[in-house]
């Protein structure tokens, strides 16, 4: 079914699914709150580990990789903002792709770009948490103790979410500041102790080009910038969305760019060449100022990772639940607890997959795969913006010809970033898309399950 055939609204053609999808929702989220939600969704716990990975791949040029990725993301942000203005509906990018290209494209985009990217990110953060614990307690660094730690932590956080969405949401809300306070402390204190000589110390571990240091660093940067798609799923509850959605995206992503560059520069200026080989880069860097601050950052990093995982377990399983509810995945994933009223089986399946990924992989490997999934998601977002603009959905864009150019730049940038990956990693992305297409083709089988 072609969902681009809509009805005439005050702002132009509006997809009919938008009207039904958001029925009953209250548009009570303002600009400030929505901007904060996007920042919170993008600035994940990976920021505590990423500086070392960036330095390992590109040395002191890491801020350049962030800047290059930010320029590429600029086109994506512009397209996402315009599409969000045209189709301000729950589902975010998933909703706009569905409105532009139909249910098949929407499902594949949601499955690969949103859910798969999320489960890979969560596995990477869980592996990074185990690495931090292994630094503090060497016995937990590998083998069965490491696996038991990961599975135990994931089980506890899953139980928090299984108790009910209200309890889980309160837990995450109360603890969210824990993620931001250590970063503010790190930048606010560390900037005064930067050694200019160390800013230029260190050499990239591998060369430029296909699969080289700079290209892989940009993929890691894309992993760091991804996440805006999750809060955008709540676009159906944003006040005055045609104005506030694009403004919030631009404000939030600008802040994130400045934050990431500041963290990378301070870490480089404090550790120099040693940054690339640190398992706990921010804690080790600030410890050069005062050892006590290193302990604070180490604890803050661990707590932030747990909070991020808890937040992921609150949101990401709902994607599986929604697909099952729409008869696109097996019905058991749509099972809701009688007392908790949460999607029990979706949470359990998501948690088990995260455990398997975290136990068998590392932060670096899983972050790369998550970044690749994001290139697919953002390519689809740009393509959807172009199609919605061409069909006049939601009214004219105001600046004729801008969206086609931005969409072309965004898609080209994402493809360029993706091909920096290794062939086996690109094969994995292609396999994920093929699996999603297969699941959609077999949806009639799930309809009767």
C-alpha cells in the first residue's frame, strides 16, 4: 500500500496514517524538553570509552573526524528536520520512511536502522562496562567471570523494566544527571591542565583509505552522533512540531558536536600518546590532575553505562513489540504482562541478544556494526525527505531545491562512510537488510501466529 497518498490538511498533503497513529496523544513536549531529550539520546555512555578508540585509529586528529562526521550529519539533520516537520508523527524516521516509501521500507528501516543498531549499541556498552569492572577487579576481565558479570547486570536491569514502565521511567529520570555530571567535571577541570605538547602526541594505528584509520574513526564518530532517532519517535507528542522538531534537532546536535570535541581535546591534552591504549580514557586522563578525580570518573562512567543500558531496555524492545503488534514479527513478542503491562517477551529477547553480543564481542567491534546500521538508517531518512518534498507532503519546504541537494549530500556521505568498513562488516549489514526483507515477506505467517 502506498502511504504517500494522503489527505489535504492545513499545511498540505498529510499521510492518513499520521491522523490515526497519533490519535489520543497530547502534544505537551516543548522545545527545551525535546532538545534535552535528543541530547540525552545521542550522548550515550560510549563517550567514556570512545576517546581511546578514536585516538587509536587516528591519533591527535580525532577532533577532525568528529568535525567531518558532523558536516555529513548536517545534511542528514536538515533532511530529518524537514521530514519531521512534514510528517510530525510518532515513529520518527521510521514514520517518515513509511510515509514516503510504504510499509516494507518502513519495516526494514525500523528493524535494521533502529532496533538492530540499538541492540548492537547496547551490547557494545555492556562490553565496555565489563572492561571498566575488569580494570578495577582484574578477576572480572575475561572468561566466565566476565560473562557472569554481563549477564547478571543485564538480568537486573531487565527486571527493573519488567516491573512496569512507570517504575523504569522514574529510575531512569532520577539517574540521568549521573551521566552528565562526570562529563561536566571532566571538561570543566581538565581544560585547565592541558599540556599543549600532548595535543600533538600519538600516531594513528593504521593508514587512511578504505578500512583505514581515518575512515574507521569517522564510523566511530557516526556511532557517537547516532541516537536522535529514538527521541524523534515521540514527535507525535511535541507541541507545534512543524517549528519545534527541526529547531530541537539543530540545537541538540550542535551542542553534541561541541561536547564531543571538548572531551576528545581534553583527554588528548592530558594523556597524549597514552590515550590510545587506555581502557578507561576519561578516568585515566583526569587522574593525572588528581587521583581522586579518576576514581570519581571511573564510578561515573560505570553508572552512566548502567543507566544507558536501562534506558535502552525501556525503549528498544518496544520496537519489537510494535512490529509484533502489527503482525510483522511473531505474536509472542507482543505479549504484555498481566500485572506490569509491559512487553515481557520483547524485553527478554532483547536482553538475551544483548548478553550474547556483549559476551562474544568488544565495544570497538559492536560500535562499528552499530555505526554501519546507522548509515543505512540515515540514508533512508534523507531519501524519504527528498520524496516527501517532491510530492508536497506537509506543504512546500520554503526554499525550493534545498532538500534534494541536502538529501543527495546526506546519502553520498553515508555511503562514503559505510564503504570505509571492512568487507565482512559490509556483508553483515547486507545480511541484516536481507533478513529484514525476508521477515517482511513472511509476515502472513506471523499474522496467524
